[in-house]
């Protein structure tokens, strides 16, 4: 619905908090006053105004009008009795695209190309994303290490230096083993790239670069079959950007 956003990383933590609330409660926003939204999101009215302007609206009133208009259009559109899996996946891809900026992809690609070592770590179903990224990077001649055995996580964090890049993948961004790893490599001053769903989470607070995907649900403790299609898209975008940079460098 909202084209969020190319300048997400330029938002303050409070603005990100407010935006996360808006996204999570989008259908309630047209019925809220700015004071009510500020109270619910635990931010000030000024934060709401500043966020609205960064989203290219004159203020909260215009942002609310826009959201209401989009909701009405969606409600009046012809619908099937239930959303098809095809439509659901299409929306996940479109919303993930809206969360990724070209600038962030470029910075991620640069860090990967300049790294001494690249380590990838994921758990559960997200391990498939780690395997996929490892394979693509290897196919381009970029050596990386996917940490498949979590008993080795302690050993690899002891080897990490500030010249390394650690790519940590977690749908919730709050997976304990991933957070423990993030904390340790952060202390070693290694660069961290996080892949998480779009929400406030612990992992992104440790990351130097944050990539977000859209997900309908993040409760993998009760259902680890939740689609990771957004993560696969993020990997494709990062690897594609790396490939572009290699080609451009060879042309010079």
C-alpha cells in the first residue's frame, strides 16, 4: 500500500517504531487521531508528523487520507471468496520490493566484495535461504562459509575479524542462537548484514546493514513452514547487484 521506502535507514528509531505500528495496523489508521496513534505507537506527535513528511505527505492528515483511499479501493475491487496462494505470494514479492532501496543493495554488495571472509548463518527453514546464497556466491567465484552445524558457531565466532562480513538470516529477528552470534561478532567489529521480516527486532539492532522482507507471519516456533519467498528475493537482489559491480569493475 505505502511505497515504503527508499530512505528507511534514514529514519530515526522512533520513526521506524511508528512506521512499524502503522504497517501492522493499517486498517485502523483512518479512524485514529494523531494523538491516538502517538499513544498507541508510544511516540510523540512530532514523530508522526516527521514520519509523514519523510513518506512525502504534508502531514498525518494527508497520510491518513491516502491510506483510507487505498483501503476503499481495495474493498471495492472484485474479490474471490479467498485469496489464492498465487496472489498471496505476489503481494509478498511486491511488498518486499517496496522495502528494499538500491542504495542499501549497493552497500551490501560492496561489503561482500571487500570482505576477507563471508560467513552465513540461519536456522530452521531459513537454512534453505543460506544454502541458496552460498551456492550463488560460489558460482560467481566468491568464497563463503555457510555455518550448517550450530555446534560450530562458537568456533567460527572466535575466528571472525573486523575484515569479515557475517550474513545473519532470521524471519523474526529474535532467534536466540542468531542473536548470540550477532552479539559476539558485533564485539569483534565484523560487519553484519541482517535479513529479517519488516518489524522491530533485536537482530537488526546489531546489524550494520539491514535488509527487510515482507512476511504475513513470523511465529516459526509454531509453524516453520511460513514462506521465505521474500528472503529468496533479497538474496537474488544482493547477488544481482554484486554481479553488476563485478561487470562494471571489469569494464574499467
